[in-house]
C-alpha cells in the first residue's frame, strides 16, 4: 500500500513540475508577443 502511495506522490510531483514549466513557458511567450506588439 505504501509503495502505491509513493508512486502516486511522485506522479503528482512530476505533473506539478510539468504544469509549472508549461505555465512559465506560456507566460514568457505571451510577454514576448506583447512587447513585440507595443514596439
């Protein structure tokens, strides 16, 4: 039971890290587009 919980926890951490990375990438792209529009 504990091993299954560990697997679930690592999957959760992985998805959170991936989500954060995607979010940061999206914000960077949006910021670049906005600066290009205003220049």
